[in-house]
């Protein structure tokens, strides 16, 4: 009687008087165990005389009868077993040695295929990770290049444009101050000339009036029968009137000139003050432009430093991923060479972590330098400092000098009488 291995009936007595049992192999021949099992386990079972068959090896095989010893000299049929075969189509083998060898080879191939699949999956994952990090680093590099263009050209161009505008505004304001000053000086010069002309006209009129009054007084005195002494005394009245009138004219002249000089002084002072204020205002505006430039430069260099550091870290991560991928590629190459995955030993870099690559970046130093920079004001220009403006009118009138005072004409003959006549 024959029985298939896929439908065993344990502990069933046969007609020959023996018992086929999975747990008592001494009662009959060894029945192959059906796996799957690892290669090492299959090898040990084969050495112990216990053949193993994986579940996949039982497909497509015909039932075979296995003769067992009945213990009484009679042969009886035992449940038939399907012989195991390799995945490559090896020959059948009824003995336990052949079944164990084929099972071990199949297990190794299965382990190798699983290791290859796992390695390829890991390689694909690492490649995707490397691609993402390379894309991020490329994006950072584009931003870094744009910021580099900005900090090396754009910021300086904007700064120079603003400074040129400030210079042009200062030039316009200084020209306006000069024009106002020149107009004021021309007006004061005209006032001085008018004052001098007024003094000259008044002095001449006063002198003419003195001559007229003198003549009138002499005529009046002679008409009254005055003597020579009385006539001379009468002329003193005209002289006193002339002197008083001339003093008023001179005083008026100097008062007017002093007023004009005060105006000139105020004009000079206001013009110089205006020039100083405009230059100080321009310097303040320039300082603001330079401060904004240095701040923008510092911020830009800081962003560049951050991007550069990110690219460095991304590069280190990419290098680490490449090292991980190299291990997986080594396993695939090992399998491609026909070797088993269980014999592969990955290369080790040691117990210490790999030292990071050397990192140097000048952007952080430039950011700190820009943050600590400030514009130094040149102060007021020498031209403004040396500005003196219009000179005030000085000098005196010729009529105010005693040496230049007008006389009464030719020397008169002194009065004389009979008692005063000299012989």
C-alpha cells in the first residue's frame, strides 16, 4: 500500500504490522520533512540523515513509493514522497543526500535574490535622496550667484546713484546761495554809491548855501552901517549854519553806510551759515546712504554665508549617501561575481565617524566687516570755511577832515582904525 507525502496519516497501522510515525522514526524509514528551511538547517538535517524538502520543491512531481522495513522481514509500501529538485531543473534524487544539496542551493539562490532586491531598493532610495539634495544645492547656488551679483554690483550702483543725486542737490543749493549772495551784494553796493552821491550833493548844496547866507549877511550888515568888525562877525553866522548842516550830512552818511555794512555783514554770515548747513545736510544724507549700503551689504553677505553653509552641509550629506550607496553597490558586484550574500562582508570605515570636509567661507567675515563699517564724514569743505563774503565799506569823507575843511576864501584885511593904524 502506497501513501502520498502531502496527505500523511500519522499513527496509522499498516497491514504489515508497523507504524509510520512522524515522531518515531525508528519504527520505519525516515520521512523527508517539508520546509522552507534555511541552508544551514537543511545541511544539518542532511548530515543527521533527515532529508528536508521545501514546499516549493514538491510541485509538479509524481508520487513515489518509499519502502520501509516492517520489522518482520516483510516489505510493505509506505507513503510515496516527491523528490526535490533545484530551481534550475536538476535530476530527481530519491536519496536523502541529493535532496539536502538541492534544497541548500535553492535557499542560497533565494537569499541572494532577496539580498540583491534589497540592495537595489536601497540604491534607488539613496539615489533619490542624493538627487533631491543636489537639486536643493543647485537652487542654493543660483540664489548665491544672484546675491553675489547684487552685492558686487547692484548695491554699489544704487549707492552711487543716490550719492550723485545728493551731490547734484548740494550743487544746486550752493549755486542758489551764491546767486542770492551776489544779488544782495549788488544791492548793497548800489546803496553805498547812492549814499556817497547823496552826501556829495548835500555837501555841495550846504557849501553853496553858506556862500549865499554869507553874502546876504554882509549885505545886510553894510546896509545897517556896520563897521568892518561887525561885518566879520556877521559872517560867522553863515559859517556856523554851514558847520551844523554839514555835521548832519556827515552823520546821515555814516549812519546810512553803517546800516549798509550791517546788511553786508548779515548777508555774509547768513550765506556762510547756509553753505555750512547745506553741506552738513548733504553729509547727513550721504551718511544715511552709506549706512543703508553697509546694512544691505551685511544682510546680503549673511544670506550668502547661510546658503554657502547649507551647500557645505548638503555636500557632506551627499558624500555620506554616496558611501552608503557604495556598500550596496559592493554587495551587488559581489552577487554579480557569483558569490553568496551570506559570505559578503561590507567594508568598514572603523569605529570612528568620518571626519567632515574642511569648510572655509569668506562671506561670514565680510558680513561682520560690513556690519562694523560706517561712513566717515569729511566735514565742511575748505572753500566754505574760507568764505569771507563782501567787504564792508570803510574810509571817511574829505569834508569831515579839518585839514580839508573849506575856508572862507582869500585872507581878509584885518580891521584898522585911526588909533590902530601903524606907520
